[in-house]
């Protein structure tokens, strides 16, 4: 639990460092994600850090917040963004910092296997990993909007593992038949280490840079806009629908939406 919390804290701080000193005009820049501004991206992260904190430490308050979201499901994004968007930029930043720290403290008090409430109940460790993934994903929207480059780190291994683990989910959420063919995944991490999953004799393979793979499974890049080698029909079908996050099926960017990495 300590290790994933350290990585989660580092991921949050990395994004914090990017937005800490941007101008008011830059907070209002529209990102590639669904017309959200930079401010909306940070508001979203802060709100769900708050919800994750409640999940790990205050089930009664968590249940109340979930009821509120269910009752306003038709305007869910608007409702969840309001607490952050109604603050000034600096107030939002302060709120996010406080909630991020409180969330991590709440996780550290949990057993890694402790089941936490969520729309899909998950272990404390899985919940913390999901928060890291969400922070990195929405952080990508921010850096794309601001036109800055962020350093890839080996924290991506958490996201890559989630990407592989959600192979079946990516098809299930779209009511697609789960392919029978296994897929081998071989990724080179930022430090140069090789990360592998699956049967090494599988004919279908995905080979390449870990950051590229993570960008595809969080639906911030189309696989054809990366340098990933996607070999075989099943591998290509997977990369066309890959979705690491829960919720209804979502569509990532079309090929050519971003320059080839």
C-alpha cells in the first residue's frame, strides 16, 4: 500500500508542478477531452480524489455523495465539476492539494486487500491505482492543451498493467464477443526495463513503448498514431476498443488526431 501511495502522490505532484504557476488565461484553455478546460480537468481530479477519500475513510458520507450523483445522473459531469469550477483557480488548487493528501492518508490506513465501496467495489490498492491512472490520463489532456512535455516515469507500469487486465472489459462493455486468441504484450518502460504480459508463444503481439500503450488504453491516442507494433487480428481489435476505465463505452481519438509519436 505504501508503494502505490508513494507513486500516486508523485503522479499528483507532477501534474501540480505543471499547473501551479500557469496564468488565468491558461486555466481557461480548452483541452482535447470533451471540450473541458484545464480548470475542469483539475476540478474533475480533485472531486474524485475527494470521493476516493470518503470511500476509504467515511462510508456514510460516500454513500450520500453517490446517491446525489445517481439522482443527477443526467448531468453527472456538471454536478461533479461544480465544486471545483465554483472556486477560483488558486482555491481549486488548494482544495485539490488538501484532498489529494487526505486521500493518500486514508489509503495508507487501509489494508491493500480491503474492499472499498465504489460503483464497482475494489480493493484499496486497486482504488489507489485507478486514481493514479485517472490523474495521469487527465494530466495528458492538460499537457496537450498547454503544449508542454512531461517526463514519462516507471509509474506507467501501474497503468500498463491495468490496460492488460481490462482486455476482457474492453470487449464486454461494447457487447462484443471476447476473442479466443491470446495476446502477448511487450513494453519498454521509461527506465529501459522490459515489461511483459501473456504467453510468449502467442501469435498476436503488441510491442513498443510503454507510454504509447498507456496513451492508447486511456483513449488519449489512437494506436495508429503511435509507434506500437500491433500484430494480429485480435491485437488490432483490442487496441481499437481498449478502455482501461469503468463506465459506458467511450470512443478515443480518430487516427490522425495527433502527430505520430
